[in-house]
């Protein structure tokens, strides 16, 4: 039930009252209307995390690379030490 | 980058598992709080990638599983009213009540509808002013802003035929209840990433300090889980007990302030009954002040039979991580997703359902399927 899916904001409709702020979010080709009241910082082109019709977070694209950077570093160290990754 | 499929890469998963193997020197029991994480672990066969020293136990983070049986009975009673449209997330429909599930009520003619969002239920109320539209507002902190907004918009738009049957629970008090239990075996936690998206993770700092237990805020994809386990194991091996954030792409330390503000406006913190765990102080939300007029519990008086649990279901032990699903005598025999004795066999976040669907039995090897695109 806590499932949330990332999607790209393609359109924002400003309704005046922030509580009713909505946008269209693209989930790999499927577009859905999403309430954006809780992500005032969401912009067209940004990725948001959507749960039961609400964007709950804007994805930090730099942080999203973190695990891959760690893996890269681990790979480099292993190469340096001549270890074969298991 | 789509922020999804990249985190299912098998080679990267094996690399992380290798790093965990290098780090670990002794046996550690780690609990993932959220049922969504349990499903990733079991479906992707992550336990087979991990060294034997790592024992993963599955936590109570399944809102469907911990919703009290009394509330299921109440939901069924409301749904059976001739003037009612009862709306729910799909997961709740098959959960067994004392005598019936919402699905049974629907089969007998009750107007039970599956909705994607509480705002869909509010829309139904506006479209059907002659009907009473009730929504089963279950969930953890993740879902609370959506349900709070439904109540807030109903009040704003003066929709009177709408109500919420609230069963909202909170993660940190449940963690404390587990940790303070004398038979607690958990040495480290993967905290539920999406719950922390809303609430942040400062609330976990006192828990990590008091119980000297590492807590790592963790995401939901296979690489997230393995990374979270690596961070937890590193802390355990180094004798640290800190709160760390593996899921920084979605979770900020302070959480989502606008969402917290709306929650505080609409809900107040109350003690809650957890199915299988009993009452936990200050562990849930109830509608407050002017929003109480949307409380289905108040609107529809209930005089049903006292609730009855199946005597064979050991879901309480499973939700505390004291037993695993396949250790239950009824598992897969008397209790299946089609004919469940308890909620964990029904929910898409229930540990029993995960073990059943992905074929996990003791000592049985499950082929990892890390790059599978089809998930729920």
C-alpha cells in the first residue's frame, strides 16, 4: 500500500488554490492526472514519486546516482587489487 | 534515467551482495519494516544472494495486515447498507472479517468499489448525492496526506455524504513496541522509505540511540534493499547505531513539510489496535475537530457480533518477525490467497502472500529474477 511510482511531470494546471494543484504525469507512456499539492517545487520535466494519486516527493536526480557511484568505486578498487567481482 | 529499472540490474546486485559478504563476520538479524520491501526481497530471491549470516525477518509494515478485524466487520456492515457506496483500495477486499470479507459482501450485492485514490471516492460522493459514500482510509504515514486531503477537500467543498473509516497507523511506535519486547531478535532495521518521504527520519534518532540499533531508511528496488543491508551490516560490524538514509533520491531529513502540515490539520494521534500485535499507545491517526463529521465510525453506529480471529492463524508472530510464513501449519494448506485465514496471505504487502506467490519454502532455492520488468 505504500507503493509509490516515479513518473515525469509533463503538464501543470494551476488552479489558484495549492490544495487543488494538479498535473499530468507520464509513467513510461501512461499518463495520469496527479495532485501536486504536496510538491510545490515540482516542475514540468522533473520526476515525482506518486502514491495513490498524489506526488509525495520530487526525485533528487543527483542522489539517484549515488549507489551507482559506489558500485563504480567498488569496481575500480577491485580492479586495482586484481580481484574478480563475485 | 527512469529511476526504476536501473535499480534492478543483476550484475550490480551481485556486486553489492559481494560487498556484504566481505563485510559480514557473524550472524545478524535484520528486519525490513515495509511489506513492499518484503515482496521485493522474496520476489527477486535476494536472500539467495546474501551470505548465510544475514537473517532477514519481515516486519509489520503492511497496513492491510494490521487493520483490526473489528474494522473489517464494520466496513462490511457499512457496505451492506442499501444507501451506501463503500470504496476501498483493492487490497482490503479479500481480507477476512469474523464472518465475511468485503468481497463476500460485494458478491451478495453490496455496492463495494475499488478506487485508486481517496479523491476518486470523494468524486463518487459528489456524483451520487443521494448515496452515502464511505472510504476505507487504511495506511501508514505514506497514505495519510492523501486521506487528509480527501477530508480537507470534502470540508472545503461542503460534501456531506462522504465519510472515512479511518485505520491509520504509524511506524515508529510499532518499532518501539517490537524493540521493547523481551523476545526481540532484531539487531538492525531497514526503515520504510516512503513513510520517511512524508515524515522524514528525525523521529528515528531517539529510537536508534535508546535501543542501540542501526536504522537505515531504504528504498524498494532490489539494489536499494541490498544497499540498505550493506549499510546496516557495516554499522553492525563497526559497532555503530545511527540513522542513515539509503533512499536519499526520495527522502529528505525533514520529510515533506506541506504534507505534514495537512496531516496535523486533519488528524490527531491516538492509541491504535494492531491486528496481531494488540494496542500500541500513540500509534495511529484519527480525524480531529471539525473533520470528525467525516468519521464513518461516528456516522454509522455498529452493533455487530464481537470479532473472532481464526485460531490457526499465527499472523501476530509473523508480523513481529518471530516466525516465518512457511513455519505455519496452515500455510498453503488451509490458508491460501483464495481462501485466507489471515490478512498477510491476502495483501500485496503481506509476507505470507509473498512466500506463497514466489514459492519460498525453507531451504528451497528461488531463482533470482532481478531484471523482470513486470512488478505488480
